[in-house]
């Protein structure tokens, strides 16, 4: 009986693999890469109000380009696509209070304005990311909590942008 269960597992695995291949499945990164191209230049507009966060956004954008799009970062003259990012000031909203009425949880919201420019096309996108975090009751948000909230919500905003690009690529 054990011998047959091993063969059955192999058979089921083959059926699953054949089904995925036969239905024309393509990962979303393939669609996104068809829109974005192989060589990408990124530019993040530095916010005068929050220059530290701009560095976080730039790092998150560059890692997403490499990890998600499987593309290479290059200088502006060699790039297929130029992505320009600007960050609206982060917004913090109280989302939970304790029994004494003190705020114990916030939601950070980041909105990225993105411009994708190729040789013959310029398109604008808006991507939003949120991150919920807790704080000690009746305390001020620390710099570390603020940086983490901006970093994680920016990563979500970039993921939203990737989804928009993938959807655009699947329609073409």
C-alpha cells in the first residue's frame, strides 16, 4: 500500500504541473516586465519636509525593481523606462483607543505619485500603502516607529504599483 501512495503522489504532482502549464499561467512579474522593460532608471524626489523617508523610499523602490521585476537598474541614458517617484507627506490616523481614551494604535498611510516614462509614452500612477502599529498609551510616536511605519507602508504602496503594472501588461 505504501508503494502505491508514493506513485499516487507523483501522479497528482504531474497532473497539477501539467494543468498549470496547459492553462497558460504566467507569473505577474512577466507581465510587469513586458511593460517596464529590462533596464530601469529610478528617481525619487526628495521631500524637504522628510528627507530621511525619501532615502527609505528609494531603497524600497530599487529593491522592488530587482526582486519583483527581475530587471536591472541603470543610468538614465541607457534605461528602457524612467520611473519617477514623489512622496506625499505621511498621514497617521488613530485606529484604536484603550479604555481610558488614549490612542494605542495608529495607521500610517503613504501615497506615492509615480510617473513611468518610455521613449514614446508617459503615464502617471498613484499607489497607496498602509501600515498599522501600536504605541504605548499616551505616548508620542517615536522616530523609529515613524521610520518603520513609513518603510512598511511604502513597501505596500510599491506592491500596489507592481499590481497596476502587471494588470496593464496582462491586458496588452
